[in-house]
C-alpha cells in the first residue's frame, strides 16, 4: 500500500484507511525466512576452501578501490550505482550462496512458492531503483497488486471486503527476495562485469582503519556455504585473506559486523565527546510475534492481482501473488500459541485451518499443509539503528538494514534501503571526494535512519501503551483529517508510504498535528468543565433556592463534541481491542455506510422519475 499524491489529493479522498492494511502484508511477506534452494538450482560448491580466483593466497593483501560488504539487494544496488559513475574494481562480499537461478528461470521460482519470501516494492523503492538505473532489470519479474480483500474478525466466508486502488502513481510490485537479487546480479553480469566482482561464501571477520581514507578487511570462507560466482574460476585454499579499499560500504544487514566494529573503535577514541560516539541502539521486543509461510493456489473467480488478508482473535493472515500466479501467505501468531506451532500432521493442520481460516483452507493442498505443520516458526527482526552518524572516518558508510532495521510490517525495509543507495549516489554526484560524499550522505540520512526505527517501533508496542502511541493517534487522525483535511494531514502510516516525503518531515508534521489536537481537546475539556460546573451550580441553586451565577449557558453546547468523541472512542476501543487492522477496518466500515447512504439519496430522485418498474 502506498499513499499517493499531495496532501490536497488526500483531502479529496474518502479517507480509504483500510487500504493502509496492505503494507502489513507487504512487510510481513518480506520477513526473513530460512534460506533453502530449489533442487533444480545449479550445483553449489560447498567446500569451505573454495574462493574466487582474484583473491590472493595466505597473507596477501589485495588493493581494491571499493568494497561492498553484503551482496543482498542494497549491496548489489550500491555496486551498480557506483559502477554507473565510472568507478572500477568494486568487490562485493556476500557470506551466503548466490540465488539458485537466473530471474527468467520460471521453473525454479515457481517450484516451491514458500521457499522464496516476497518483497513489496512501493513508491519509495521504485523511485530509488529508477534513480539507481536498475528498475528496468527488476520490473519484468514483478507481479502487480492493485487492491486488497480483507476479512475482519468474525466475518463469514463470503464476507471479505474488496477495494481496488485507482488513484496512485505507484502500484505495489511484488517479487521474491532472492529473485530480486538475481535480477541485480544479472545486471552486474551484463553491464558491469569488468567493474564489479561479486564473491559469495565470504565472511568478514574483522575491520580496521589504519588511516583516515583507508580500510582493511580480514576475510575467510564460510563454513556452511562457499560458492564462486558463475563464470569465475575457483580454486582450493585454506587461507584467510585481506582486502584493502579507499571506500567500504556496509550493507551487511542486521548481522552488524561493520557497525559493531565501528562502535568498538569509537570506544578507543577517548577524545570524542560522548554524544558523538558511534553506537548501535537496540530495542527490546515488546510485542513478540512469530510466523509461518503458507502457499496456496487461487480458484476460478478469485482475482490474482490483489492482497488477501484475514484476521481472527488469535492470528493474522496476509497473502500476496507471486509473478508466476500462485500465492504465498504469512500466518502471524504469538509465540505462546502452542496449538498453531505444534500441529503434528496435515490432518491436524487441515482441521486447524478449517476452523480459523475457512475461506483459505480449501485452497491449500494436503502436501502444503504437511509442510506447514513440519516447518518451525520464524522470528521477526528487532528494531535497531546506528548513530549519531552513518559514516566512519572518510572511507566507510552504512546503509540499509546495517543502518536501520525495522520489523517488516509496513513495507519500509528494502524500500528505505534503496532510498539510502540513491541518496549515496546523489552525494557522490554533488561532491568532489569520497570523504566529502560519505559525510554529506551521513548528514542527510542519519536522522532518517533514527526516525524510521523510532516511528516504526511506536507502532509495535502492545497493551495500553500501544493503544495510546499508535491506535489512538490513528483514530484521531481519521477524525480530524476527515473534518479538516486542509489543516490535518492523513495518519502517520499513510504519510510514511509517500515517496515524496522524508521521514523527518513526516514526524514534524504529525507532531504539529498532535499539538493542534491537544490544544483543541484542552479547549473542549475546559469548556466541558465549565459546563459541568454551570449545571451543578444551577442544580444546587435550585435545591437551596439560592441565586448562584452560572458561568455560561453556551458552554454546554460547546461540550457536546467532547461527549461525542468520548463515546466514539470507547465504542471503537471495545470493537478493535488494540488491533491496528481493526481500527482501520472499523473506520472504513463507517465510511462505506456513509457512502452507501449518499448513493441511495442520490438515486432517489431518479427512482421517483422512472417509476418502480424501471427501477
């Protein structure tokens, strides 16, 4: 789901808040899964002693212009962006094996849908990939999501509510994460083979900065996976090796190898003020969830270009289409849900899905149910960011999950990572040296990294704190934006999806809205107190036959909005029980009812003119 257009465009929309549920599915389906390759993949070299021909033997140091640590989407996109600027001798180090197939090999990607988790590329990601120059290599292998169909808690099998998005400049594009990597690797092979060398199965053990503009990496081959990039010559050796570079880009994700090394070195720089020391800020998980992936095929009559979702009291289920047409869903549960996690076999799984998700159970094969029952649940990543800067000395920069890690609820992980890459490319274009570029990038993106994590974490708290920090603001934004769209912006989720807004700007705008809302409610509360005081004085005066001067009769009328909002708040609180999806669904249901009444009112004159037979 991607909020689009200007704030004025949003104000003309009928507040389609249910559409904001789609990022939940897009983000959940981009959660990390255990890496398993299809049986049809090309053979992998699994001996730990294999390494790329270009790497020298024991103790030899290879000089390189640039080293990118991490061969995932962010790392490969960075290498492509740098090669486009004419930079040579770019080495990408990745500890995992390469993708199992080229992006066009449909038989591999469609063989086991649940094996390759899905990523939703929204406006932020698509815009950044276009700036990087890689979107044309990715787009042909994506499916498009044009809408959403959702079953609210307690809804019957035929009670799903469908909505198609028709007013958005960017429709969400869905692709398998490993296929996305394969697309970027294919572009490297095709366009930048002479500039970029991708090495798989390489672990970065330690990092040092001997000078301000030089970084040295000590590397070794992984114990579990060690594969050579296709087309490169591999040979056996038991040696570790070193790489030296004038620029290192840390795109190693949540492993934090580079970030932890920077934090450790900053501890030795005693002359640094405490507030400027590099540190990794980690948050405890206050709302733990685990998940399982569930593949299924659509029956005739079901649309293959929308996001399907269902919510019950115990689980959330969201599913997105693969480019091959099948669907993969994510079953999100609490870790103490032993019933879901301990399904013994396909029969028990069938009974379970028949009970909690009857609309999807007939679509899941017995073999897939057996796999779901046998599969262990996976955990979501924790919130984390680095700061107060995203660079170290003049030769290192951090981006993507290495700089900011969020839970994949709202589709902001890989999309914001691509934004980082585009921002770094822009910084290089606007400066004359690498040192200036990394500092400019850090200046522009450090606050973004911190705020995206802090705001996303505020959405993830449980209990009363979660309601106050997330659910209640959603309700308030829905009420105030609908009443005064030119004054109050849409809710935070909608604004965070807009590719034309920085996260810093989103936070500033919502803080302004909160201040105005507090001021309004303070005024209403004061008026309410005055009204109650007036009523009490009137009653007491009547009883005691004393003439007590009332404060203001009009204050009773002014207190009405407070009473109305309070009643609505309590009603919606009982309905949603703190679930964001239910908040949005409840608001959308009210808007649908209002739209239906308006349509009926508009058709009434026509019915009166045409008569009952024509009607």
